[in-house]
C-alpha cells in the first residue's frame, strides 16, 4: 500500500506557522472528515480543549510529551507532523483479524480499552480508545526500536501467534 507523501516543513520555506496550518488542514481532511471506522464503529476526534484553534487530538498526534504530563509541556515532533495523514490510510487498510500486510493491531495488556494500530515497516503507530458507540482517536507517533520490540511481543501475545 502506498502512503501519502510526507508533509515537510521545507515545502513551506521553513515558515512554521504556515506549515502547522497545512498539517492541521491535512489532518482535518483525511481524519476528522474521513468518515473512518474501526471494527464497525466510527472514529471520533477530541477537539476540546483546543489550542490556537486546533483540536486536542491533533496536538497529541503531532507532539510528544515533555518532562511533565502537562499539555503545555509537549513539543512538536516534525516526524509526526510529516506523517499525519498516514493514520487514515492505515485505518482504511487494516482488517478485523489483526493485520493487513505490514499493518497490525491489538489491545495492549495494560490498557484493554485501547488498541494500537502499527505500521511495522515504517514504525508508525496510532492509538484508539474504545467507547460504547465509537472509537476515540488518541494519538499517533513514530515508534522507536525499543518500543517496536514490545509492540511485536504484545501483538503476538494478543493474537496468540
């Protein structure tokens, strides 16, 4: 499966504000307005509390936590920004049986109401949290090698591979 081109800061002449606005527009088009579903339920996106007019889930998908759990301690991760539209393609491709080629999903043992959808070859993951009538898009991020080993073990354990 081919993925959308990366949305790179260099394509905006280094203008960070224009870049973030473009990344947000791509997020809204591909994800929020994408009518995405997972295991038969629609996917919703938390907007409040918004920052700079951009929804809460967006900021979690393009930034990483800092030294504290405070939202204002998060920092933008350009690798996450570049791949923001990949989540839609992953969700459209993954099957109910836990995989579709290089895309797999499972429920992590420590938070069973959540699922991780992982693009193994490119080490990119999204996290959804199950609610009664829908899935809540929680975050998306680039997976580091130590976490990838944990993901492989969790996926195998969940699906009893």
